[in-house]
């Protein structure tokens, strides 16, 4: 079995979870390699809908081992909450779920720090408020971070946590005199109680995955967020705090990137974005406009936060950049059904800035903010396509639209989604 990576090519929320779910059974492992509980994956199977934010999508298949890699930051209460919810829904969760002992831990003071940073006088980024960024900051800073494996040793954990909380309280008070402060003993007791339940899942996952790969077992790597939110390669500073492109696989799992034989780039048939940041094709056309129509039809609200997503036409300039960045082999086009019954569709094929046309994606967010899309217009199609199961079942205009996306990105379209359910999928190849 080949090692495969499923990665979003836009600003996240591309419905990657459905593709991971469809591919899970042909792999032995499904691995999350970046992000935290700020990543929402929704999987629909029959009458059941599962919403995951921290656990890998593969956990829905008990015969496959799901792994939270070392590149993920873990909030223990959320881990236990998701496990409990799945068990209540009849999903078996046991030794099929593993979490890296090298994964860093999110604490309540990280959330308070993020709240104060987002509420300050500077430019806000529009985070989910889950403490992800401050935890990654501590990880990079080294002195005040805690890894999950350290919590396996209570006395060591207590000794480390005390000075960290004292330092964090001073920082929080400096940010705001009304900041919430924390008691190290209380946090220690709460987290050690969580750890007693998490302990059976903790392992040296890097070694496990490398051994599995050497034995020829298939590993499916699951990205959180989208490549345009990658901390190094996205629309900085309006990005996440980890590598959400394939660049994060090696560092986030310990499995060398050369082991990946198949990279599936996932795109929506249109564009969305959550939070702040430049979005050239955004449709701000009012409550009765196409942007709001796409939002309602596509149920474009954040899985984790419930925030309405910003909606717009497909941006081929941005997606072509991220497809090249990830070295994608093929495309999955998602939510094609959302565009049904629109009289015409637009695709941004280039940008204009200062009277000049160009087709490359700017490296700077401020430059992107000054870009205006140059559109190509295609005819829409009438009627419901959610029952289509073959390419031949799609209207000619829908097939032409999908073909054009593939042409503009220079990649074959191998999967087309026409609805949220597993069955509402067309395998083009």
C-alpha cells in the first residue's frame, strides 16, 4: 500500500475529511500531522454526521490505526471529549487511537493569552481562540512548553509546571490588568486526571510509523487547515501556526517525505476563507447575492467555531500556486453541487495590480490585498446533481467546469464530490 497525503489547496475547509474517510480503508494508518483542535472535519455516513476537530478522520474506522503526530498541539480535555462523543455514537475507540508522546500540550493560559492578543490594539488575525498559536510559540521558544510524554511522570510534570505558570501569570498581567491568572496546583491536578485516561493512547508514534512504512504498510497523512494558511508559505501573517502543506509531514510525524507516493490536492469548486486576510475573489454582494447563496447552500459555517465563512469564486491563481507548492499529483473537486442553478460561474485566471496583469501568487499579504481578479466566465447548469455517480451523469456544463479547473491547475481531476455523504462521490479514474 502506498503512503498518501491529502492536503487542502485553499484556505482550509475544503472537505478534506470526506476524502480521508473514503481512502482510509486502503491504508493501515491515518495520521494528523499539524494543527490542533482548531481544525474541523465533518464526515457524513448514512444518518450519522461526525464532527471532529482534534482526532484524525480515520478514527471512524476501528480496523485502522489513527495517529495524532508530534506536530499537533493537544488540548487534553478536548481529546477526551471527542473520544467520549464517538463512543456514545457507537464508534469503538481503543488501541486503534494513538497520540505522540512528543506532541505539545495546550493549557488554559494559552487560551487566555490568545484572547488578549486578539483583543489588543494591533491587527487581529481572526483565530479560533483555542490557544493554538501561543502553544506553538512556546514550542519554538523551548523554555515554557510541555510535551505530552512529560505528563507520564507526575513529579517531573509538577516541578516543570510551577515556574511556567508563574511566568505566564506575569505575562498575562502585563497584557492586561484584568487578565485571568492561573493556579499551577489546580492545572496540575486537572491535567494529571486527564492523563490517566489518555495514558493508554500515548506512544512513540514516530518510530511506529517509520517501522510500518519500512514494512510496506500504507499510511494516509491528513492535513489540517489549507496550504494557503501554512505558516511559511501562506498569506502571512493571516495564517495558522503550523505547516499545513505537505511541508509539515516530515517534521510533524517523523516519517521522511520521500515515503509519500501520492499527494491528493483537495479544492472546493469555489473559494472560502475564515477570519481576516486578503481574499481577492470574495463576493460581498449583500444578503441576496451569490456569496450569501453559496454560504447557505454549502452550509459554510465553521465546524469548530460556527463562524460564517467568507465565500467567493474559485481562484485558480492561488490554487495553482499551492498545487505546485505541494507537488500534488491529482485533484479532488468538492462541493460541486453547491454551484448548481447559478446562471454563470466565474474563475479567477489572473490578477491585476497597478494596471498590470500577472498570473503568479504574491508572496506578501499586503500585495495580495491590492490585487483584483481577472475572471473567465463559464455557463452554469440547471438541476440537482447530487445523485450523479459517474461523469456521464453530470450535465455537460458541470463537466466542462471541472475540466477547466483541472486545466488551469495542470492536474487530473480524479474525485468529484456532489454531496456530503460517502456515496455522493464520482471517481473519475
